């Protein structure tokens, strides 16, 4: 296998890393431009934030639909449809006369956050003992977009007069990246690593597979639910808590930035660790599971500890923010590679990953901020952090159960 492992796999990995930066940068635009958006549409902050919810809903729905398209068109063509919608909405949203139409376009823009497609494309090009690293590196683009995207957009807005013009500039940048992606990416050949593929899975039997009827798929859904619940939760409960213990807006914003930026390093690191376990002789499923157990355990403990450490001082608060932000990204590389490790077929793996995102991230992205904010307001922000950690605890239990439901050839 080593002699025929294609060097092109590094190209596809790098291009998909950059394409995923765009999605969460688009999410960051909305938060940074909140004051200008409220003034433009004469709505409250809460009403304007429905734009973020619409984007996440589009992300969830788009993931499962694009996975189905990929079965017929291939990953590249399916992903390109989402990216065309993404770029087109960058140029149309600034000219919308009413907010209802903006929400529709933000929903369509979410289809361009193609984590499912980008990860499935990339992992298909890599052998099993490099797959976690590849998935983790690509997923690091999400963290970079979430962490640095807001700063980039805030910087643009110091030179650009309006949020509309900022959106147009971002659209031009996105168009350049998408064109390069379209030119340089391609789907992996069928059976590139034939010894890792289930040869009995033909086209007809693939169509007969109902992902929602596969028990292990629901465990992976719980993994992504807990993953996003903690990620969304920290951004929901942390700011109000930090303000309450005496930190200002700049200090609280920097803590959230640290949470995002730490994922750039930690996301590929988790994948590399799982690949190392495989090279040491562990089976792929057990290697991914062990890595995710470490990540979810770390996330659960540090999320609960953070509000206890934060009042001590600014430096301990920031350090603890980095620690609380490291656990979930440590599992992301394995989340992207587990479907292919389990299904042993890129098409089925793509459908499983799309299903996982649709249900897991869809539910946590829509209900997480509402539930966790309500818990914090009602029972205190310490309870809010505990509720946030409950998500990763659920994901931890689901991860422990995965080997018991491992699929057989």
C-alpha cells in the first residue's frame, strides 16, 4: 500500500482545510456585525441572532442532502452545489430589503459549510493509519474560521464603512477559494485501498442500507450532539458568567477567541494520536474510541472546573478557557474518520456522516443556546456550565458503547 499511496492526498487535505475556514467565518460575520444589522433592519439583538440559527439549520439540512447527492454525483459535485449557494448568498444578502428573505438566504448559505463532504472526500484518499490525522487537519479549518474569522471581519470593518460592503469583500475572497477548490480537488478512485473495503457492498445493496436503522449511527449522533452542545454552550454561558465575575467585554471576547484558536492545533493532534494507536497495533475502531474517550473526559472535567477557576484571576481564567476548549476538538478528527472505519465504503460513510451532522449538530445547534441560557438564567451560571458539560458526558457514554456495535463484514 505504501508504494501506491498517492501524493495528491496532501493537496485535497489542504484545499478542504481552506474551504472549511469559510463556513465558520461566515458565522462570525453575523456576530461581529450585530450592531450594524440591528440598525439596518430595526430589530432586536435576539431577533437578528435568528440569522445564526438559520445558518446552522442550513448546515444541518445541507449535510444530509449533500451526502445523498454525493451517492449519485460524487463528493466533489455535491459539495460544489453547496459552495455555489454559499458564494451566491454572499453577494445577495447585502441587498435584501427585508429580514425574512435574509433568513432564507442565510439558510441556503449554511449549505456551503461542507464539513461532511470535505471530510469524506479527504479521508477516502488516505489509508487507515493516516485517516485520523487527515480528518483532524481538515476539521481544524472549522476551528480557525471560528477563532480567527471574527477578528478578520472586525479588521475589515475598520476599513469598510458598512456590513454590506464587508459581506461583498468576503464574497470575493470566498469566490477565489471556491474556484481554486473546484480546479484542484477530485474524488478518490474506487477501491483505492481495496484491502480496507467491504467488497460485498455493491450498488444495489448500498441503496438498501438505511443509515437511521444502523444502531452505531445513533451512537455517533450522540457523539456529535455532545460535541456541539459543549462548543455552542461555552459561547452561550461563558460571556454572561465572565461579566458577572468582573471581566469586561474585551477580556471575555479574548477568552472565547482562545477557545476557538486552541482547536486549530488540537483537532489534528487528536487524529494523529488515534493513528499512532493504530500503528502500535490497535484496531482502527478501538483507536478512535480511546482517543475520543480521552477528549470527552477532558472536556467534561474542564468545563465544570472553568467557572471555579475563573474568579482567581485573568491569566488562570484564560488558561482554563484553553483547557476547556481543547477537549471537544481532540475528538473531531475521529468523528470524521469513524464513519469510514465502520462502514468501510466512502459512499456509505458519507451518508452516515451527513446523518450524524443533520441530527446531532442540528439538534444541539438549535436547542443548545436556548436551553443552556435558560438554565443559567434560572439556576445560576455555575449550573449552566454543568449543563454544558452534560453534553460531553452523554458523548462519552456513547463513545464507550461504540465497539459493542461495531459492524461485521
